[in-house]
């Protein structure tokens, strides 16, 4: 079993190294998708259409691949952070983020489409904002491969500790801890944690484990990957060194 999981981890790392070469191009294309959606929203100026265009931009960008999905998240978070500081309420900003995540996870943007919105919207480009978004992306993706490799090591360290301590009901804690540590490396580490977690749960699901157990593991994975405290899943009595 351990040898098989080691093989799976190494295969996941190989996938990571193979995929990141496409990351910059996907990110730039994703930034353009986000900008197209923003431009269409401004051009249409249609009541209650903002959530639809947020979801559409994130959806289109995420379809480009991991780079596009990452670019959509960077741009969405930066936009909502700026708008929150400009005086807009927290609830309105969080509603925008719900639409952002909805599209970024591959869900249909038309869930937020307002009645009567025209099918075609003429595009208008604002060059300064486009260049600013692309500049942020280009500045950050150079660190992505190193972060991904460090994140894969964090995931492996958590797995090794889980096997070494062999503590009852500790697996969710180690899942959360590995994802948390990897995500702290930056976008590359967070991405590596997601790739490895999904690969591991996909394999374990095919090995006969139930869907509910696998989904519980994924909940712990996401909990840590989003920066939440892994100790939420820590079992009583687990030695402090872990």
C-alpha cells in the first residue's frame, strides 16, 4: 500500500512538472477572458448583471487550464479587495465572490444571468487595467514551479508523519495540515496540494472506499488549502511534535 501511494505521489509530481510549462500562457489567456467579461459588463450597463459577468469571466478563464483558473482568482480577489476598501459593503463583495467561485469551479454562469440581457455585447478595451492584470500575473508565475515542488514536499511530509504516528482518527488532521503547509508556499504550492489531493482521493475512491469517506477527506483538504487551522481536525492526545 505504501509503495503504491509513493508511486502515486511521484506520478502527481511528474504531472505538476509537465503542466506548469503551460501555466503562463493559460494565465494570460485567462486574464483576457476576465477583461472581456468586465468590458462587456461596462458596455451593457444592464441592471443586476454584475454577478453574471463575474461568473462568466471566471468560468471562461478556468476553462483555459490551471493557469487561467489561477489568474481568475488573483484578479477576482484583487478586484474585491480594492472595491471593499473603496467603501462597498462586505456583503456585496462576498456576493461577488460567490459568483466568482461559481464560475471558476466550472458551473454555468447563466445561473446569475438577469432577464433580458442581450445575447451579444460589443467589446471595449481599457488598456491600462489589462496591462496591470497581466503584469501581476507575469510577476508571480516565475515562482510557481518552486512553490509547487515545495508544496509537494509538504504533502509528502504530512503523509509520512501520518504513517509514522499511526494515530486513531488522525488522517483528516494530516490531510488538512499537508494542504495548509503547501498552500502557504504560494499559488504553486496550493495548486500542487490540489493536484495531489484529487489524485489521491480519486485512486482511493477507485480502490473501494466509499464516496462519503473520500468527500470527508476532501473537506479536510480544502479546509487546510484555504488557510484554515488544521488543528480543527486534530485528534485528542496526538503528540505535539505532529
